[in-house]
C-alpha cells in the first residue's frame, strides 16, 4: 500500500511539474497583450529591471502584476472563477451585483464626510454668481434604485435614494430641480438600463428628455417622430468588465434618428476636430460601444444646429448625458457641453462670452457622489 502511495504521489508531482512547466513555456512564448478588451483596461507590461526598483519593491510589485495580467487565457480563468463564485451563491464581485434577469448592477458607495456638502456649496456659489442664467439640475438614479427588485435578496439600493433626497432637499437657490424619478419608476418594466453597463439606455434618456421639456419650456418630440434602430446587439459594458462575471447576455444599443433630420456640426474644442454627426459609428466595432455617442467624454463640445433663432444651452455633465443630448438639438441653436473632469477653463467666463442663458447640470447620482471635480464650479467665481 505504501509503495502504491509513493508511486501515486510521485506521478502526481510529475504531472504538476509538467503542467507548471507547460504553463511557463506558453506564457514565455505568447506575445504580451497591451489592452484587455473584456476588462477594458491597459495591461501591465514587463517592467524594466534596476537595483533601485528592486530595492524599493517597485519591480517586484510590477512584475507580480505583469504575471497576473499576462497569464495565458486570463479571461478564461476570470470567467471560470466567476462561475465558481456564482455556483457557491456569491452575488457580488468588485462592487457589482449579479441580479435577476441577467442584470449587473453597480453597488452604491456612500460619500465621505463633508464631500456632498462641499459639492452643494460649489453649486450654490456658482448659482449666486450667475443671477441672469436660468439653471436646471437633474440627478439621475441608477439601476440600483429604479430596479431595486432585481438586486440579490441581501442587497439594497436604498442608500442611493437617501443621498438623492438629501441633495434634492438642499438649498439650491435659483436652480430648478427636475425630478426624473417618477418617470423612470413608472416605466421600469421597459429596458431603461443596460444589463452589462452602468448607463441608462437611449430609451431611459428619451424619458428624461421628455421630463426636461416641461421645465426648460420646449415641446418634446414623441417616440413616433423618430426611426429607432438597433445598431448593435453585442454590447458588453463597463459592469461586465469590472465584475469579471461572464456568460451573460450582451446588450443592444438603439439610436433615435429624427424622421425630419436637420444638419448640425459638432466641434470638439480642445481636440480641434469637428464632425457632422453626434454618432461615431466605427466605435460599434470596439469594446466600449457606448462611445458611439460623441466618441466618449471630452472637456468641451460645441454643437451648432440649424435653429438660428433658438436659445443657447450649457450642459455640465457626466457620460449619462451623452445619449440624451441628441434629443436636445431640436430645441436649441447652440449647445456647449462641459465635462468638469477634463475641463480646466473658466466656466463663468464661458457663459458670458457665449451669451448663454440656460444651463443644465446632469449627472447620475453615483458619479455626482464620487466625482470631486464638481467642486470646481466654485473656482470660476472666486
């Protein structure tokens, strides 16, 4: 029996050594990847060796990250691990819940002490400095609030709503609060949010556009004023990348084309590029297909429409606005779009030079809570 055990353990050791050796050889022979499509991030490359980097520990940590990132068939092993976790009943990975009906839903993280108050103060300061500017604010709830019934039993999206209500109850001065909660909740059986991405769908953005009409004094178009086209059915979004959950169904992206289209120009100010469409269709062949809207986020975009007698609108926003802005081009002559995460200009000066009279602040609640750049609203009025 002992002899049999010795043979067994020796054979097992040989198999393990052969497997480890084969993995090592394959890893060495396989060309390194620069970017992971499924994780939507840059991968660690082989670090340069130096005694200084070795002594500081930088080389060791970067080399460990390199081995992890460049491990053969990395995506297969990530999927295998997530499948095993799901089999054990685990419903959360990297701050993402896997919910009912295939929904991946981002976990809400409350703000740190004083962070929310600082952002509200910055908005108040900008409001006080711009008495001639009509200002509107829409904070969009994410799927964690609207689709709370899709969350795992132990998870709750209530925290998001608590902070949304805190901001709503704040003294926002002359800023008109636009409440999109009721419209989204009333239509939550429709696909208002992507299943694999943190954004709302174009349908969700359309409902918000309809709510904006009553507040900003324009008559919104109806859905039958558009030709709605599915432009891709293979969208794996940010939550798919972040969570590691695999074997979920992809999303589709729809674009709303006006039945009576009008010419417009889109100028990406800091990139010094221009286009005659708000859609970058070639991005539908890439991993981050949501960048079909305006090629992603930019510091300043200027849209000029054919409505020469219309108003000028400033939008301060996150990426949720990207799929809503196309609807607004039917009602304004010019739209300046600012993303404070990348914009380093003087916003007050921009409104004065451009003679802007309407301003919309549009964020999803998660970005509003997490993004520190919002406090820069106060910088231009100091």
